[in-house]
C-alpha cells in the first residue's frame, strides 16, 4: 500500500538544468541515448541524445571506473560525473564521466541509418521506411518540435480569443464536401465514411459556443501522388460566429500567424537555429482578388491562363512571387474564389454571385489554408443545394441547425504538415509528417 | 487591395468586458442569440446567449425604437443600449435596449427542444438526435467547457514536464492491441484498419523525444452496448522514457490530475458552478495491488469472486468504495493486473510474471485509465509474442525499433469522455460526448 503524490524531483538532470542549477566542478547524474562514440585514443567522447539536445560526455581512462567498450551506440545509459566547461562542446558544457549504469542495450550493433550525422542525407524513402530511427537524427527531430509549436500556438491564441475546443467524430454517415474522395468503411453492417473535414460539426457548434476550434486528423481518399498531398493529415480548424464579413476570419488567421511566430521565437529558438529557419513576417498580409491577381501575374510573368476559374500550382507560385516583389510578403490571401470551385456552404458574393466570400492563404507559393464566410440562412442553403442537384441524405441534422437560427459565421482549415513544410523550407510534405499516409504508404 | 493586420477591437462587447470596461449608465453594443423572451406586460426581458453566459436585456416601450415582436427566439441580434446594474439579473447587470439590428432569423418559430429551461429534462435519445440544438442549453454546453479544461490541462502540464506533442496516423496496416475489435477499411485496394490506440507510435517516438503525448480520436469496433462504452472516443495518451519504475508513470498522471483540478478551479469556475461540480482531491492517490484488493473488497462487502484474473464493473465500484472509506479518495490506482489480461507489450513483474507492472486508475467506481511499464528489450518482446502465438505481420517497424535500443518506458491512455463523465457526475458517457458513436448511432 502506497500513495502517489505527483511528480518527484529526478536525480538525473536535463540539459537546461545543468546550465541553470549546476556549477563547473560539481558532481551530476545524467541519462540519455548513446548518439555517437568518438574514440580519439587518449580520450573519447560519448555524445548523449537527450530531449533538449546533445550532451557531450568525456571518457578518460584514469577517471572512469568502467571500460569504454561497455558503452555501445544506441544503448541508453545513466552517467555520473563532473560538470566541466568547454567552449568546443555543444552548449559549452561537458561531463567528465566517472560511473556508468547501462539502462538498455540494442540488439544489433549497426543502425540502419547514420542518424548521428548532422544532416541525414538518406533518401526520403529510406527515412520513411525507418521512421522511428531516422527521427533520432537531431535535424529530423527538430522539424516536429516546430510542428508542435505551430499547433500549440493555434490553441493558445484561440483560447485567448474566446474559442472553445471541440472533438468531433471522424466516423460518420456522410462526408462534408461530398465527392469521390471519401474513405468508406463498414460500421456494424452500415455504410460509413471517414471525415474529410470537421466542417459540418464546427458550423453546428458555432450556434452553441460562438467560436470553436479543433486540431485533429482528416482523411482524403484523393489519388494525387504529389509532393503536397497526403491522404491523412492534421487539420487546424476554427469557425467563428458574429462576423461582420470574411475579413474578420482573415484577421483572426493573421493574428494566429503573428502569435505563432512569436511563440516559435520565444520557445523554439534552438530548433529554428538547428534548421536555419528564418521566420516569415506576418505583421501585414496582403489580400488580392482571385480574378484580378490571376490577370496581373499572367501579364507580369508572361503566363498563359488556361482556366479562369481555377488556380494551377504554377499560378499559386506566381502569385506568391508577386506578393513578395510587390509587398515583401511571404503570405498572401487570395479572395473571392469562383463559386463553382467552392463547396455548397460557401457564401456567394452578393455583388457577383459567380464568386464567393472565401479565400485561400498562400505561403511561399502554396495553399496552406482554405477559408471563408459560410451561408447561415436556411433558405439560401437549401436553394444552393437544390441548384447543385445535391442530395441531402445524412445532412438532416446539419441542415436543421440552420432552420433554428445561426449567426453569420466563417472559418478556416489549415494543413499543419504543409504549414510546417513551407515554414522550414522543405519541398515534400512527407518530410514534415511523422508517419505519412499516401497512395503507396500505409506503414509504418 | 487591402492588408490584414490581425484581430481588430470589436465594437460589440462580451460579458466579461461589460464587467471590466463599462460603468452603469454607459451606452454599449452587444450581440448574441435570443435564448428566451419573457414578456411581463409593461416590461419584457430578452435573454441573450453569449459564449460567456446569459445576458439579460430589458425592453421598455418608451426606450426602445423597435417593437418587441421584432425579436424572435433563436434569432441572432445586435443590441445597442445602456448598461444598468440589477442584482436580480444574471451577473448583476442588464442592458436597457434602445436599438436593434437583426443579424439572422430562424426558419421555424419552435425549437425541437426547450433549451432555454435551466435543466433540459428531455431524454438522452432526443438530446443526441438534436445535438446542435440541445447543446444550446447552458448546462449541456457547460459540460464541454469542462471537457476542454481537462484536455487543455493535459497538454499544458505535459509541456511543462518536457513532453513533445505528436500526431500519429489513424489509418494503418495493423491494430496495436490486436483482436477482433478493429474497424476495417479499404485503402486504395489494400486492407487497412483504424487505430485502436496510438500505442505503437508513441512507444516508437519515446526513442526520439524521450517523452511524448497525443490527444486524438481512437476507434474500437466493440459490440458493447453499455453506458460506459463508445466506438470512437478521445484518448489522452502519454508515454515517457527513462523511468525507474511504473510508479513514475502513476506519479505523472497524479501530477496531471492535480494540475487539471487547479486549472478548472481557476478558469472554469463558472461552469463548475452551473453544474454543481465538487472537484475531487488528487493530492494523494492510493495504489493497491489487484489480487490483494480483490480479496479485501470481497471480504468487506460480502462479494463473491467469480474470476480471480479480471475485474467486473461491480468490483471496480467496490474498490472505489473501499478507497473512499479507507483513505477518503475518489481516485485509486489498481496495480499488477494479471499478465493474461494485458497486451503483449506490458512488462511482466519480475517477482511474479503472472502479473504485470501495469495499472488502471479508477475514478468514482470506473476505470478511466490503463497504463503501465512496457517491455523495452527486443528479445523479451519477441519471446512474449512467440509465447502468445501471435503474428508479427505489420509490426516490423515497431519491433525493429526495439532492436535498435529503447530506454525503459511506460505510459497511459485516458478516456476523455469517461473522465469528464465521472467528474461532473453523469452516469452515461454519451452525456459528455459531443457527437457519440455507438452500435446504433452514426449520426448526427
């Protein structure tokens, strides 16, 4: 019989604690995974991988009461030794080792990938096949720390703006966007689908909480095999009521980006440095109209417009280039997308119903957000559904919500992996996805 | 061409702003949904539902420049008027209305449920059928604010303890626990499953980040039709490396519960009051061994033990009753579950391998967490798999992680909806699930 009373102070120290709590010459205990062993003859360096970074431990024959060959790469160990200052060591400190406890040993000597190298130059394919190993590389790992910062900033900023977090179901009777891109499954002998987006649910919840958000997986059975598509990804979604126009939604997203850049600077500086990331400026983000900017970039860059109602990936790149040249901005909102390219719930522009009060946010040449104002009037919604010849099966509860009153509202969905990818300058979204799912990849 | 620069100050005020920024007699603008209209003859009360609560607006003929019948229940409106102090109004303030703007009108006069009543006494079935309406009730809505607090506390506490947040795939080739309770789907002509838990992934990521957590949906195709089972729920998962024993894991969970209770007290006091919740004490949580406590409760309460290797729901209740009587605790850890009742990755107790270094946390008579130490040694893991006659198909990457070194580690999974349910004293987990999925319910 015992009582648990909460987290105890640990005898082993983390890297930040070594800096804050310990002076040179003091005895300390640390643990970690053996990232690399570098035997220089008279002295050897044992590099420990810890959650806060790398820690150099020094092996000298007279000092340590164990043999260097007791330490094998990829084992996890606990070390007792003396903290020493050394400008050449990572972080300026190292541990002169005295005692060793082996916590665990690897079964195989050789790792499938050289993770202790600074840059893991292995192919993407190999990195993904050995995901739990490749991420042990310090640079690979740092990408997902930054991804954490982006998600954390999203929530913290929205909490501060009066949003409520919701958890909506991923198995349902019907997809939000319709179309063929839906994964189907059998649910106790009934047909069911995986959610393409939390769209219907977050709208319904605007009538309850005024402002809601969700950070959760979405599923798209798209047969695209490109560098920017995934079949499962994390969507940062919010939806807000009582808006005066869709500018309120863009302002909220701009506020998020500003908050996120500040949080990254403050709390993830180490990782930004590891990856050489220069944070983009989100202080003022230009907004340009779809048709207008299409014409402008075609003119400026001699691009031939093939379809006036859609943006090709190349046109997204040109628009971003234009925004960078004209306003020095890495971000640009493209507004008033054509109605026929948007889902039925998008609010048409009363001034020209061929277009919608919706937008995409482009970042460094790629769409990372789709958003806009939604229809909140029941009749208008039903008319649009019938104009499009759509079925309403499985949407009864969504539609009846509008029958019973809804405020003007709008929202967005951000693809977390794409945002991370553009922020750290990767060119394949799989590089910033922990365990990607695509046409050919279902494992690990 | 315009620039977005972030969130603008709004002209309409929230309830907290009315208290903090405005004095009695001042002119204000507010908006909200018309929750109820109470016509008293000479005067009428229009109750606005806002995200922070209810706000009373007063209609007097001479003062308002519109007609009372312009205001219909379930419409959303903007009101201009004078802030007045009134002890009888919710929060001690009310708005004497002058001007009205209708933001939206409902299509139907009558709501399907009487949501403006204090307690929504409708059947659970009706509440779930009209979920987007029933949650407009203040008490129903408050449950999910408390749920937000529990999730938020989980993340904030774990960030402070050096954990990294991860997003693991929900579609995969193989389930973590095995067994028949897996939803199957077709993934581009290949068989796939929905994740029963992030178990394999979070363990693999302990080798990368040392400490990880995820708050995400999990899927269980269980055919249980009980008050405590869902087929999709939100799991609060963490996994931590370099533990000295599974007590470290229980200490971390205890720390979370302590943090959560503090956060709820501090930030969700209004909702606790609305629901009359008395927060449990998590300062010290007793831990009792499975076999020992089973015998003790059978003896004390005259219960007949049917299966010495499993806990029946009734026995969970008796153990909680025992913990309350003996130690005054609403929580109790039950440790050393029988090995045959735990998945293959559970670490057996070296002192008696019929039992494991694992635990459940019971709260008010019900299991809300399963956790424990995991096997980190490759050989030990393979031996247990072969002893159980299991297949390793689809687990290659999981298993090979252990070949390449893993620290001693353990973790937990908490069922968010169950934790919420027990905290606020509900007796059906559907009451604290936004859109439940069960054997018969796939909509809304």
